[in-house]
C-alpha cells in the first residue's frame, strides 16, 4: 500500500503548521486516507519546543471542530528530510530556512502550502504564503484556517492519483 508522509513547517510550530496539521488530519480522515497519508508538523526555530499551539490558534480551530491541544512544538531535524516525502512550508522564509539546512538531494521535497490551493479559489488574491497571525488579532487565525482548509483539500486532490497506483 502506497503512503505519503507530510511535515507542515512554519517558524515556531505553534500557529500555522499545527493548524495545517490539524486541518489535514481531519480532511484525511474524512477522505478515508488515514493509513495512506502520514502527517506531522515542525518549526524552523527552536523557541517553542514542547509547547502546545498558541491559545488563539486552538480557539479558532476549536470553533471549526479541529483539535490542536495534543500537538506539541518541535524543531525540524535533519532526519525529517529523509523521513518525509513532502516538507510543506507556510511561507518563503521557511522555504529558504529549510533549503539552508537540507542536503541538495532533498530540496525537491520542499513546497509551499499555498501552491495547492485550486485556481478557482482566489479569495486571497493569489497569495503565495500563509500569513503569520502571531502578532495580529483573531481574524489572522481565521484566515490561516481558511487558507489551510483550501490548500489541504487541494493537496489531498493532488496526492490521490499517486496513492491509487
């Protein structure tokens, strides 16, 4: 049985990447692909290792039925580049950071989450990045959820053909 392993990556692993992980877990479960798509998240920085996701991210996610409380922040490790099929970054800064610490052979695994938003879903004006909500208000966490939901649906659609082979 073919599987795909994915690690979502943001700066501190307490806002965007755990939100993407929580959204993806539920969508994968709904698509009955839990045994086929393995999901994790990490940060490029080390400030929040072992911490639960930001309370504002948990509250916003909870209002939509996503559970993030059990997740814990961790920093990306060298072994992750070998272990995961895709390392999906939330923004260009994290793409750069991942490329700086990865061996050249693994760089093709690094992608931006927003690449997977279907063309028909242009609510964010073609935004390439999931904006960091950390220093903003509650609306930023809602936007992160909107972006993660659209992109994760697109990601599942992109993965389906290779999972069926």
